[in-house]
């Protein structure tokens, strides 16, 4: 069994090394991309069908870019379902879970697993994503709620290898590290989000 290390990315924390910064583009990375794309996610079976649709819609913009670069998808949210709702689970399965984690915790969080020696191989082996059910979520843009598709599009970016961004010029990007209720702008990739994926794949 290969030794691995765990990297956790929280929507409101800074992590990763910025590799592309200029007046023309800016993105950051937390890995060298997915070791063997696509990452196929197993989903908690407590999600409703609209949430499964949101997952598929959120993966689509990332996959459009990767199809153009490597001819294949990098994120597959249409794996099987499971009753497992623990997070994170270091079992080589890519999970999307949801649980009441508390309002003083993350909104949504991604944990990626990589080889323990990143200078040898810094690729993501697998990833788990958790939706904090303590916050109000919706799939129909209900006022005062967080949009599932909006935020998980951001989290899929982490699974693909991109880091949070916090610059004043980053607020319109999918990888901007903060989100708010009623927000949907992360659903559409910014040029810098696209350039980050192109650099990784």
C-alpha cells in the first residue's frame, strides 16, 4: 500500500501554492492534478434527485475544459450511492457526503489524498467532499440559502487540483474562497479557472 498524505481544503481557508500570477491570469494549485482521471464520486444516498442533478451540472464546466485538453472528463459525479455519511474516509473511494457539522464549521469542504512525497508525485489519488447540513441549502435558488451547484462547482475545482483564491481581483472566479447565500456565479468558470485546469492537464 502506498503512503499518502491528506490535504484538506475548506471554502474559507488559504492553502496551496500559486503557480500562475500575472496581469493576464491568476490561479493556484494544491496538486499536480488527478493521478488517473476521472475521479468518480460515490454519493450519500440521502440526497434528493435535484441534488444529484446539481452535481452533474457542477462537473460539466470542468469536464468541458479537460475534454479539450486531454480528451476525457476529470470529474464524474455519477458513481454509485452509499449509506456512508462519515467524512473524511481514507479508503480510496471518492465520496460526497452531507451531515450537520455545526454552524461554526466549514460550509462545504474537500479533502484530497496524495502520495506522501509530493516532490516525487504530487497528483491527487482520491478526494472526499462534505456538505455541511447545518447551513440552509437549495437547488432552486431559494432566497437566503446556499446554492448546491454553485458551491460544489468550487469544490470540484479543489478535487481537480486548484486552490482557493482571495485577491481583490478574484471575487468573480469559481475558485474564490468565499461564498454567500443566493450566489450562483461560481457555476460559470472564469478565464483564470479555465487556465488553471489547462495548466494541470
